[in-house]
C-alpha cells in the first residue's frame, strides 16, 4: 500500500501542481520569511520535503540547520535543487520514512510539514508528523502549521444532485439506479461556488499539531448548521483552514473554503440521499464521525448524520 | 500491480466519467444500434464490461447472447443493472480476468471492448482483447472497434513551454532547473487547442484489432511532419482515432484529436527540450518508438526523435 502511496509522489507533475498552488506555497513562505526571529539559528525538520521548497524557505528565513526527509524518489531531485541554490551547507536531505531514518541531530526546534490531504486528514500523513514531533522535537519546540480546523457548511446545488444522482435514472436509455447509493458514498473533491452555501460555516474539529495525538485524528462531533437563506440542502461541503500562529510575530493563515482562492485541495462534497428543504434561520442538527479505513489506513471512512438521516462516505 | 489497476476501476466516479464521455459512449451505441444486421442473433463477448453499458447496447441491437467479463468489483453493480433492465436472459456477466474465467460458450461471433487508454495503448488492455480473440472468436468473427490509428502533429504553444520548462528557472526565488528534464520526460495528458497545431496530422500506426498481434503493440515508425504555417514547434501532440467499419452497413468513427469534441482521453503532449523554428511548408523528420515499460507493462516508454534530437518519455 505504502509503495503505491510514495510512488504517486515520484511523479513530477504532482510536485509541479503543489508548487503552483500559490495559496499553499506562499502561505508557507510568508510564515517563514515574515517570522525570521522564530527561525534565526534554529534547527528545523521538514517532514515529507518533496522538492525541498519548504526546507529552502526555512534556510532563507535564517535557520542554522534544516533536515528534510522524504520516502519518495523526488528527494533525489531535491538534493540537486538544494545544491543548485548553494544551500547544502544548511539543508540536509534524507531519503526514507521519518519512522525509519536516523537524523543527524537528537532534537530539533521547529518541525514544518505540508501534510494536509483532501478534507484535511486524507492520506493520514499527519501521523508521521506527530511521530516526528514526539521523537525529535525539543520541549519548547513548535510544529507548523500549528493549528488546523475542519469546517462544514450546507450546499444548495441542484446540478450536483442531477449530475451525481438523477443521472442514473436514464443512462443512454438504461436504468442504473443501483449506482446512486454507490456514487453517493464516494465523497467528491470539487470546487464549490461560495454563492451555493446556504448556511453558516461551522468548525467541527480543531487540531493543535503541537499537542494532539494520533487518536485525536479519529473523532466524532455533533454540529448544528443554521440556514442563512431559504433553499434546499443537497450536500454538506467540508474543507479546512490552516494557521501558522504559535510564536509568530506575524501570523499567517489560509483557507481552502469556498469563496477563498481555490487550492489544489478544492472542497469535499458529501451528497445527501434526500435534499432537505430549509427556511432562513432554521437549524439542522448533525453528527460527524471521521475514521481511518481499516483496510487502507490512508483513506477515510466518514459517517454523517444530517437531520436524523445517517450516511456513510468513503474517501479513497 | 494488477490489483492496483483493477482497483482503480472499483471507484464509481471513473465509470461515471467514462459514461458521461458522450463521444465515446454514443459512438459505441451508434455502431451497435445502426448495425442491427451485424448483431442479430449473434453471440457477443464484451471484454472489460464495467457497468455493462456496451453489453446492454449489444443486447438491444439484437444479440442472442452477450457475455461481459470484468475483473473489477464494478461488475457486481453491472449484474444489478442488467437485471434492473430485464436483460438478464440475454446478458451474462462474469467476474474475473478474461485470461482466467471460463466462458459458458466455446466461441463468440463478435468481440466488443472499450480498451483504449491515453495515447491509445496506455494501460495495455488491448492485450487482453487479443487474448480473447485468439481463444474465443470464431473464424469469421469480428472485433470492434476494428481499426485504430495513432496520429501525431506539431504544436506551437509557448505557454506550454513556459508552464512546464521555463517555470523551473525561478520557483519562489529558487532555481529548480534539474526538474526540467524530469518533467519533460512525463508526457502530459491535456486538451490542446486545434489552432495551435502547425503541421499536418500524420498517422504513425494503424492497428487492425481483428488481425494484429501483441507484438504489434510495440513498434517503431518514421514520420514526416509538414509545417502548415510559420512558427515554433514546442511539442508533438499525439492522439488516436477509432473506427467501427468491418461488416458495418453504417460505419461509425470518432477522433480524440484537437478540434474534435474533447473526450476523457484528451490529447497526449510530448514537450521538446528545444523548440524548432519552422517556415510554412518545411518538413521535419521524426521517429517514434513505443514500448511497454519493462517494470510496469501497463505503462508506456516512448522514444521520439524530432529533427535529429532524441528524447525519452514515460506514461505512467
């Protein structure tokens, strides 16, 4: 399983896509460049360093030593890149899983990582960051981003219902209604227009990467959505916000929500079997359960109850 | 490897994408519905039946018996779908690799299959169709689509060069020039605008699925492109055309080329290390070698020589 996972990051186009996601990359850059005091003379660990961009940002921000670790083959390019930029006296890159490699230092002052997946937790890479934190972070150290929130909102989008559900009633003259329940189970990753949101946006989970544990990454949570206009809820949309706050004189954050500049994470859409009609101000109660898939711990099994109806979703 | 391959077709969204590709699905439909004489009372084998759509088209077109085979879990949905449409007296579906399953008949009259991958041969599914042909097709039988061509043309698209090559000269203030040669090696699948084609479009391979052998799927071929206008060749674009001709009173074809309605196969772009300036009417000589990747036979290793410069490309 993990060979497939790390193999997917050996493709160069995926790194190009991530680098070209300016919201993502410039947030990391701004966090580091605007907080030189935080980085001055520090030892930094970059978990899952990819092309080495975050490691180089840290070096430029004043770090004394940066160690980047990645199990994907891309790390060999990163080594070339670091040399090409004359940063090999500061940045050391290692190929391997963070759980397996031997670092050239006992402790680090700062851990940086871009570990986020769709709906924040897809790919379960945060587990490796927490492993690194518990093993290598010195007592007063920080992990960045330090805070992350998962947010839900209600979506009024009849086209989505038509495209994913009604579609199966007549496929070139054939009925494929059994596909409806199967397609609904697959949470879809797509860009949602902000004007289709018809509720407040509620935080259902906050993770502090400096203190949370792996068990916190599987959770259940009640939530209440309040309709901001009359309409029909076809789906719940999920996304995440990322914060670089702890120890920062200049705080940085970015959102992957509808309305913000789209990122390569887009949003995650959980379609409802039955649309729910709402009036402005009406509250809808819900419950979210987010777990790792037992058969593939990098994928997510999500159970969502909305207005009394429970549905299971998979992200894989 | 093959578990990953067939597993990818267990996702429902991929079947939705393929079904919603109207150029693809309606071509198969029209071929069958407009040639009822070909199908009347025949025994049809559908290799890689997916949701069963082609099997059902064949049944509606008058086939006496249709056998659909797929190794992916989607075949269980296809069984429901066939029942839902009251076609289970005609259509029989089997789960398994075509190389392993035992068909309920010795011979079939027609083999249908939608086996095409990016640049036609990516995924190497035609191998399985040819296996089925050699084992199950009766002497006067036909395989449809019966004819496929791979076509190349020259592309003048400076943005492509900027986005994939020049980009690496300055990535957020860092040089990543070593990424250029790596990114260029990955042929990219994208939709190319017809107005950016500045040469004739030349067929470099024609495959007759009724007669070709697995060894024909690895080939090398000289080609000559003639510039249709002055410009700069940044890339070679490849695509394929598909024909349903043999035994058809009403012939059907579709193209995945630039200018035709885009399909989910888009086009395949092979970027040149160095752009080539051309004047109208100028000819450019080239040579194409298309092979299976030895380490992963479902991926392709392509070598292209254009104007004396040889480059290696991978599709994986």
